[in-house]
C-alpha cells in the first residue's frame, strides 16, 4: 500500500518519505538517556553484575556474551544490555521467573563497531547494579 502511494505521488511530483531516517549508530548520550529511564532515579552501582565479553572481537556478527548477577533470582527484576554503537542500542532485556535456577544468561549478540557494552541488573528493591566492557570489533556488523 505504501509503495503504491509512493509511486502515485512521485508521478505527480509530490514525494512523501516512507520512513523516518535514523542515524546509523546510537550515541553515548542516547544510551545514557535509556539507562536513566531504566534506573528511574536509582544510582548505578558497580559490582554484583558480571558482564563477560571478549575484549577483541574478530567478527561483530556473532559475539558470545554472558551476564550473571550475584544475588538470588527472586531479587533480580531484570537484566538489560546496551551497546552504544549499535543502531538499536537496547540489545537485550531478560526477566527471570520464580523457577529460574540462577540470574545468569548466556547468548550471542551483534555489534556494529568497536564500542562499550553495558549490562544493568535492576533489583526488586529498586537498586541498579552495572558492569561494562570496552571492546574492539575488527569486522563490523549491523550496518546494512
């Protein structure tokens, strides 16, 4: 439907953009705003969260990542991961059910470029704990 409308309007000389143009990468300020919204006024504390990523990545298309929290699973509300250089910086949100064994996730993510990856654990008491890794990507992903 949108393509038909575009073709009709372009024939009349009236061109309407189909989608807004987004920047190729998020900025650290964009990520900071997302983190402030997630934390809802809570101070980010170091510790309790362990983000395990390689410091040098050969290919950004599939990067192994593990995030664990040193707390009982009932105390962890969510784990969020942000990648400052990706087009969509909020990479992951994980919530654990009452039957989860431990607040730990192992997965693979795509990384567009060399950047800082940040993991934040939001706890049931409202506190937020974080860890970050600065990594170098030699072959970028997420840019097509």
